[in-house]
């Protein structure tokens, strides 16, 4: 029995190590692939936030508070654990909310966290909420309004990391550099205060 137990422990340890090495290898490959291709978002003039965002802050006031620690600025260091957070949250939220188009226009826009059914706005704010709950700083999680190639306004979550500005999007399961989405970029939350929005200096990339 002792011999069998030792073999089982050894097999389990080997399997766990292999899984960890594969995950780490995937992360390293990802960062190497993104490194030379990522350019950062350039913030331009301040602009008005979307009207639905104002209503969102009235409903979820805690989601609109700036970081308490202001001396630690800049993007978040993207470790394998952090990248795992992004993948887990992106996949979980994309699969947990059933897509439902807003047919009422601006009057019908309601940004809700974790509804059973919703549109792009609900996906984006739900991902941001979950990452905040996991300890990500507000300054790194920026909601952004874009226009798709087919002319629709669309909301995504931009995550500012040491590897570059990455996009979590309900239209794809891939986490992409912001400059490789094919979107026209309109406005985005600012890192210092999520209540202030800005236009982008490089809108078409």
C-alpha cells in the first residue's frame, strides 16, 4: 500500500508540475507575441461620459470611486496569475450572460452587473466589477466606447498592463491588444478618476 501511495503522490506531483509549466509557457508565449506589437492608448481632451454611465454610477456608487492610493500610478504588471484572472473573468462573464440586444436606443440603456441577459454594456461593467473584486486597481480597468466595423456603438473593457493595453470583449473570447481590434475608438475612462472620460488621441488603429 505504501508503495502504491508513493506512486500516486509522484504521479499527482508530476501532473501538477506539467500543468503549471504549460500554463507558464502559454503566458510567456503570449507576452512575447504581444510585446513588439502593442502601442499604448493616447488620452486626448476630456469629454462627457455616456449618459448611461451617469445612471450606472447612481446605481452602483462603489464602482465609480477612484483609487485611494494615488501615488502608485501606471499600468499593472502582467504576471501569469494576473493574466489568468483576465482569461477566467472574460470567459466566465461571456458565458454567464445571455446576449440580448437593446432595441430601445439610448432611453433603454441600463448598465447592469451580472444580469442573466444583457448587451455589451452589461458584459463590460460585469468584467470590471469582477476584476475589482479580485484586487485589480481602478486605474487599470477602463470602460471604453468604440464603433465596430459595421457601424454600431459598442462598450469594451480596456485593461492597462505592463505588456500593453488589452481588451476584454463580449464579441470574442480572445484577449487582444487594443490596437488590433479593428474598432474606431471614441472615448474612455481616465486612469486617475473613473468618473472623468477622455477622447483618444489615436482613434483609428
